[in-house]
């Protein structure tokens, strides 16, 4: 039995992942802690967890916890992850893993020193479309990547149905770290690092165009330089007007072909264009993606815990059982993402001038 202690229900993803965990055999949430005791006790009751711990520090040292999952406010991740590592627990942390490079560095160092596994919850890697895109890129059929374009955004935190307490702290730059750029931009940055290469330089602009009550940006655009010489761009928004209220689209342009990923369209798909002499693979094709059993391939109809959150935690638990380390995207991945995010904010504050990530 893999025993999990969950710290905080501040982020709604705690609910998604708890539901997903309940559908996996040999996994048990043994303890929950939350600064908001009413919220935490209600979560424990919903998920049949007998133990509610008043102080998260006490949860870290419990003998009946093997893994700590952290879903607190972004600014509170660092102390909790470090404490879990120092207690010898593997730790799974919601993205962004912190609100500063300094905190992310401290977290990554703590898990290395303790010899435990630290996982960053970059759930966008676990969509069927992202998985297919990764396989296609790794096959080499696109050739050398020259240029990338990413758009990822939401109608807004409240607009997609997040609870009021989450909306409040995510709108507070001290707790959330910023606005759309650190929130949705983090997903875009991680996917591009995973698919293409490390990002070494950023030029960015941020603005608030549609949410006057938000103390931060609702739109951001960044230009990127990759370590391998490719260039890219990321656009992100918290004021999106489109059907299900979210979009995650990606374009990769290579010397031998082009890939377009539409992970959150009403009909999600990956499209590939290749030139050449082989008529079977020339022009645009749409590689088929098999849906999971009892999982219709229609993003808008999926309960969150049966989409990429379930694939994420299922992969994580499988790797824990098999000892396949790392158990998922690492805290070092989270740190590298924060380097890009922080450089983007520094660039925006300086009128969009290019800022190195190191």
C-alpha cells in the first residue's frame, strides 16, 4: 500500500488528484492537513480519510505517510516541500513549484540532499496529445526544430469554476506569484522545454486588458531563445472567450515537417505535415490517438479526474511502485521553468528587453 499525506486544498487540483487516487488500487490517502481547517476536514470527509492534522509540520513526520502531495498557495510550497524532504518523504508539488528562483533552488537542493524524489506537477505533459507530440518529436521526423509557437490560456480562474478561496489567493501576487504568465505560462514553458530544449533567453510583455480587479497581468507574450538555437513564442491569457474556457495549442516548425497540437479544442488532435516522396506520409496527417477504456475522446465531457490528472497520478504511482526514478517531472524541471518565468517578469518590467535565464 502506498500511503499519501495531502497538504492543503487551496488548489482545486488537490480534489482532482484525490479523486484520481481513489480509482487506483493499492493507494490510500492516510492524512490531510489544511490551514483552512473547515476546508480540510470537509475534504477528509468526502474522501473517507480518518486523520486530519491541524499543523502540516506534524503530517510530514507521520509513520503512515510515504509521499506528501502539496497543493497549498504557490508562495507556501517551498517551506512545505523542504520539510517533507527533510523528513525523508517523497514529495509531489503543484506547479509552479514556487514563486521565485531562490525558493525553487532551495526545494531542489533539499530533495537531492535527502535522497528522496521531488516531482513537479506539470499535468499538461500527460494529455494524450502531448504524449503523441513527444513521440513524434523524438522520432526525428520533424528534423531540427527551427521555431515554436505556444498559446495557453483560460477564461479566468473564477470563470472556469475554481472556488472563491482559490480565486482570491491566485489573484494575490504575493501568494500566487503573478497572473497569467506564471500560472498558464508555466505549462507552456514546461511543454516547450520537454519537447524542444532548454530556454536560455526571454523577452516578454505583460498587461492587464480585461480584469481591472486583478492585481497582475491577464495577458502575456514572450519571445524565447533555445539552447539549440531555435526561437519561439508563448502567448497566455486569463481573459479567454472560447467554448470550454481554456486552450492549449502548440506549433512546432522543423526542417523536415510541422506539428500542430490542439490539446483542448472541442476535438483534440495532433496534426503533422511532412514533405517528401512517400505519398503515404506526404502532406497533412492526423495520427490516431486511442482513447482510454470508458473515456470518450471529447475533452469538454471529461470529468477532470478521468482526463490527464488520472494519467498523471497513475503514471506517478506506477513509477513509485517499480522504483523508476524520477517518478515524474522533477523539481529541477520546476526550477528551470521558474528561471524562464522570472526572466520574463524581469524583461516585462524593463520594457521587454531580452533577459538571460541564467
